[in-house]
C-alpha cells in the first residue's frame, strides 16, 4: 500500500479491503520469438491459439485482442479449407474422412503461416516495451523518459489496427 502514493483514496480503500485469498496471481509467461519462428504452431489436425501461441507481457494491451484475432483467422482458414470446391464428381462435398482430415490440416497450416509473424511481432514488441519501462540507468532512463513517449502511442495504435481478414462464410 505504501507504493500507491498517487492513487486516489477510493482506489486505495478497495485494495485495502480486498481479502488476500481473493487475489489470483500467476507468473507472466514469455515465449522466445525464435520458438515461434521455428516451432510448430500446427501439427496434423491440431493447432495452438491465444496464450498457448503468443504468451506476452501486458505492456501492449494486445493479449486478448490477439486471441480474438486468432479465432477469426482460424475460423476463416478452416472454413476456406472445408468449403473450397471439390471435384465435379462430388459437387464440392467432402467424400470421406481422409479428405476432410487433409483439408483441416491444410487449413491449420494456412492459419499457422498467417499468425506466425504477427505473433512474433507482438511478443517481441511487448517484451521490449516492458524491458524499457522496468529498467533503469542513465541510458535506459533517457530512452524511456525522452524517446519512448514520442514513439509509443503511434506504435501501439499501429499494433492495434490489425486487419485479420473477412469471414466469407
């Protein structure tokens, strides 16, 4: 409570009255960008999404948004894979489970390809922004206090204005 100097008294009161067992705490997770670059995002008919794909510190405020993006991109990729026209003999319908499996696998590969670089970008940027904000020293203080405020708002807006495509089906 002693570190809450500039917080309004109403907020301090809420924090002070909160029972300790009502507070959920878990460590922040981080995924190294090269794990996303070379690791598997999908394998067969299974893929990862949300925090399993791109755990990041909250410094960008994009974790939940990125998970929603994953859902839209995943739905689009699976729909495109399953609903793409088939041969004339089956009128575009999936004939057997093996074909369905292959289509799902291709949809998940497309999803992984589409989300890989966006995830690397978000995870790396969140880490760097957090690193700058939480460290000190003459150079770090200068970067954080003088340069970061000029670039951070624009960068955050660019990260947030991501178009994950249209759901056609």
